[in-house]
C-alpha cells in the first residue's frame, strides 16, 4: 500500500539552496519545527566552489565533502528519496519509493543536471590521456593529474553553450594551470587556448576588462563562439562548432579540460512547474511560482536570469524564507531579490578578482575597494574563509 | 389564536425530541448527570468559601499587608514605568541587535563544534606560515652546524684559506653588498655637504 505523509513545507533538494531555506524557516518559526521535510536521495553533500582549487592542486577534495545527515537542520526531517513527479494542483508529489508527500507550501531547490552525454565521446574519455573536468567529485582529481603530467603542447579549456554553475569557473582552472605550467617550466613550449561558446570573456564589462588583461598577460589564445561537440580521445582531437558559421573546427590537444553541458533535471522538466527550458518558472523578484502561489523556486533550477552560484543562493534564501512566511500569515510578499550573484575569479595561485553584480549586470561590491583588481586578500577569503562560512553560516541559516 | 400558537410550539418541541441527534444528546446528558451534580456542588462550596473570605476583613487585611511587605523591594515607581515605556519604544531596534548577536553567537557555537572546519583553518594558516618557518629553520640549521664545525676546528686560517674563501660565491655576494653599502653611504654624505 502506498505511503502518504503530510508536511507544512516540503523542500525538494538538499543542496545549498534547500538546506539554507530549511534552516532559515526552522529558525524563524518554532511552529514549523517538525513540519518541514527535505527530499533528496544523496547521502553526501559537496561544497563545489572548492573544486576549482582542488583541480589546481591548491586544496584537498576531501575538504569539500560532508555526510548529508550531519547537515540537515534541527527540527527538519530528511526523506532520503528521489522525487519522480509533481501534482501542484493537488499540493502533492511522488517519490521513487512510492511515497506521496502532500504539502501546504513547496520549495523547489533541485539544482541542475550535468549532462556528461551531451558531448560525444566525453564520458569514455574523461580522466584518461589528458581529458579532465572539475565538475564532479570523482573526476576533479583527474584535472590536477593532467596539469602535473603536462609536458608541453596544447592545453584547451572549454565553456559550453548552456547555462553553467558559476560562469567564471571554466576559466579559473585555466589561470591556475597557466601558473603551474610556468612554475614547472613547460609554459614556453605550450599553447593555452580558451574555447568558449560565449562571445566575451565575462558578461560584466568592469570585470571583463580585467580578465582581458589577464588573458593578454598570460599569452592565452581566446576562441569565442566555439562549442565543444566531440572528443576524439583515440587521436586526441577536440571538435568544436563555430556558433556563427556552423562550421566544425578540429583542434589537437594534449590537455583538455571540459566544462560539460548543464541542464534542468529531467524530473522537473516533466512537471507543470517549469518554463519551456525546463527551469522552475518563478517571479524573478519574489521567487514565487508564476502559476502556483504556494510554490517557491530558487538556486540553480530556477529560471532566474543571473549567474547560478552559491553566492546568489545566499541572497535568494532569505527572500524565499520571508515571502513564504508572509504568505502563511496572509501578508504581502515584500522581500525582493535583485539578481545579486558573485563569482570569485581566481586568476592564479594567490590572486583573485571578486566579481559581484545584479540582474542589470551592475557591480554590487561588498568591500570598500575596487574588486576588479587582482588581490591576494580575496584569494585568502575564497580559499580559507568561504568554506567555513558556508558550512557554519549559510547551511545553518545564519548568513 | 393563542392556543394555536401554543400547539405549534409543542409540535416543534416534539419534533425536536424525535430527532435522533437530540435523543443521543439527552442520553449523554443523563449519563453525565452524576458528574454534573458533583461539579455544581464543588462550585457551590467554592462560592461559599469566597463569600466567607470576603466577609473576613481581618484575614484580608493581614493578607494584603504581608503581600505589600513582600512586594516592597520591587515597588514600581513612576520612573520605572517611564523607563519601561521608553524601553518598549526601543524594542524594534533592540530586537534587531539581539538577533544579530544571536546569529554571531550561533555562528561561533557552530564553528566551535565543527572540528572539520577548525582543522581546515588550521591547515590553511600552516600553509601560509610554512614557507617562512622553513626559511627560519634553514637559517638556524646552517648557523648551528657552522658553529659546531668552527668549535671543532683547531688549526689557524692561512692566507691561502682566505684567498679560497674570497672566491666563494656567498662571500662574494656579501662583499658586494658591503661594497654597495659603503658606496651609498659615501654618496649620501657628499650630497648632504
């Protein structure tokens, strides 16, 4: 017989967004304690921003992993199960184990899906003969191995033609690799290429200006509007499509760091909660669902026109918390998200540009100095302070 | 006319009594009658006691006097009431501050319990100071070894040893530095004259 449970608030996804919102709600309302459930099948939780540094040999990947059970906030239940379908009209959802969860309010924070099969030949080539990627816990070591064993030749770093988590990450690892190649004495006999599906190095001009200088200083060749479509591992060739001319371009590689295609999770796409692209269709300011008022969406799975980062979630979570509580009290939704996001652009070992901006791509800088300059202090903040703030501040609903 | 109305009333009452729900309610009431009787008697006793106390002026006076004595240290003056009102006025701001303090305290508490983050921070600090401590350790090691060797050596330093020493790159570097210092001092002195 099918199992049925009811919660006041059901949260789909125990990533950064799901746990942050759960912790905030449990802190804000004692009545909600014991009436919130987080549904997620994963047994581990990862602090993914650290993977750039892990791939560059500047951090240990073990520091990015924690047991999920240790992070579920007090007063919140965790259902270790996967959601298979939603019926928002009936305020209910189904899980893989056959449980029907009914709810008064739903928060969708399901993250995004890495589509390893989206690039032909990538899945089989990954982790072997110089093909690497920072985008999973299993493959992140392969990046550091590939960088260390690189003896010169062509090193290619890609950026796909899809939304990605942290828009700057595909190039951060390239800057670290370039630094390491200089240290190990192979840079002179190497060519470093940044092949990006985008048309500029970065969307916000203030930071793009700095990054253009960094690329120039490092002698990195940029190839824009190039989308990686195939990896021919047997002959060490990367096949790109020119997004303007639709012509194919084949480049030989000795090291290939791939940023895979990312898309909305399939179980979301099949629901009536999403837009045409498969992303949860929410109001960009209140984060309330456009059709179902008792549903909120945030994080990577939401169709917000901003860069998908943990820093963005840090600003979205309080908005969802306040607006959901306001809705419970029949009050107007006054909390607004302005599209704030942040990208700590590592430009080398001990150097970082801290980009912060909003929906209008206007800088929204935190510190009282020009953050478009490369700084050691900002590198220390990313590497040493932010992980601690993440585990003890964000996931506890404090920051 | 009046009789008809009376008859209608009675009919309605009988109709009500034929309702199964009403019948069930009456049955429940009858079952609970003993408990209802006890409750009414208890209330009656309580009422009698209260009336008796109210009449007993002496006991009442003594009771109020004792209460006044006990409350004396906490007597609320007008000043206290004004302060309380002022405090109430500041409550929203105080709440904000207390909430912020609570967050800081919770963050500190979380960090105190989080051994993994403590180790991470400790390793980070070690990573930054390691190059410096390594250099210091190296310098101390060189100094110690040189000291031990010099203490063991008994023979005098010959002119040939000095000549060999002068050709040593480290000595040359030191001498060049000394030479430059002498040059700079000389130039500065000439400028100041």
